[in-house]
């Protein structure tokens, strides 16, 4: 099975996000929306759901009206395909390319691909500057922009909020803990400071490690998991720390997949 974790550049119209969720149904494993990032992360369990979500989002949202702290190049900003058990990165690459071809042909939205060829930060720097889309028109769609379509292994999106800190503190901490395994941003969200992270190799560098690294440098207000975490990452952490780290078995990919499968069986 392939997981698809779609980042939509809309985190404020929660009624519209919930309506989209209800139209897709059981294939939505999780939705996380953020006002300041102005972004919603949909974790999906099928490639069909990914296409449906893309269609609905392109119809309802307009990039020209979007203002948020998170980098983006489109309404359907990032679409990574992720191999889970019994799937391979080659299958994820095939799904990526088929999806990019679909949005180019059916929705006329250009796509940049990432994975073995290049990483996502490179696309954010170079898109429409010295890098042309891999699929679709050479210019952004007037309302949807463009899409970064990827094939990657499981990562964990994780935020840590700071107490009594400035945005300069957040940016400094982000620089200090940034590595090949941890992508970071230091952000001011309203009156609060956040270190926003993607844990690229969560089996090696997981939520507990980055929490402790941030805590060495500033007082931590709270932690926030964005989306889901693999169960194997959770088992590496003492259960007594799960709540502090915003983790639980209900926030694992495996638990949500099992709940989805039970719901589908109950419909039969």
C-alpha cells in the first residue's frame, strides 16, 4: 500500500476542509489544519483519494488569495507518495509520475517531481526560476499554481513551540539543530515562536531527540505532531513521555489504517 500525504494551501476555511474530508470518506486517515501556516495536511490511504482531493481543492481554493508563513508554490502544494509495508519506492515513483501526468492532462496544473532526482527544498528554490515543470504547462495555473509531486520514505512532521522566546531565538535554534536528517524553520506564528521540522529519518532521529535538542536551547511550551507517525518510531520512546511529545497509538499510521479497514468492512 502507498500512503499519500497531501499538503493543501488552506488552513482557515475549516468548514470547506471538513466538507472535502467528508466527500473523500474512509480513505482519509488524518487531517491537520493550521491557521498561521494556512495549510492542511491530509494523510490518505489510496491514490484514487489523492486525485479526488486534488480535484476538489483546485475547484474551491485560489492561491491568489493565500497568505501564510509556510513556503508554497500551489494550492495542492506537496503530494508525496510513500511506500508502506509490502510496497517499494519504485511503486511510489510510478504512482508519482502517473499522478503528475494526470493533473497535467486533466487539470492543466504543472508539476515538479522530487525523489531520487532532487529534493523538495531544491524545487522551492528553483521552480519557475531556472527549473521548468516536469509535467504540464510551463507557467503556473492561474488559481492553483503548481504541484510538487514526490516519492519518498516515511517522514515525521513535527513542531515545537517555545516559551519566552523571540523569532531570532527560533531561527537560531532551527539553524543549530538542522541536519541531513532534520529540516527546520524558525517561525513567528501570531505571538508565539515555533521551530517547525521535518524528520527525514525518524527511525534514527525522532521526536524525542529533537525535543531534547530544542529543550537544551530554550524553554519548550509544547510539542505538536503534524499528521501521523509510524508505530515503530513510537515504540522507541517510553510511554510515559508520549503525552508530552504529542504522541499516542491513535496517531500512528498503523492504528489509523486498521480503523479505516474496520470501517470499510462494516459497510459490506
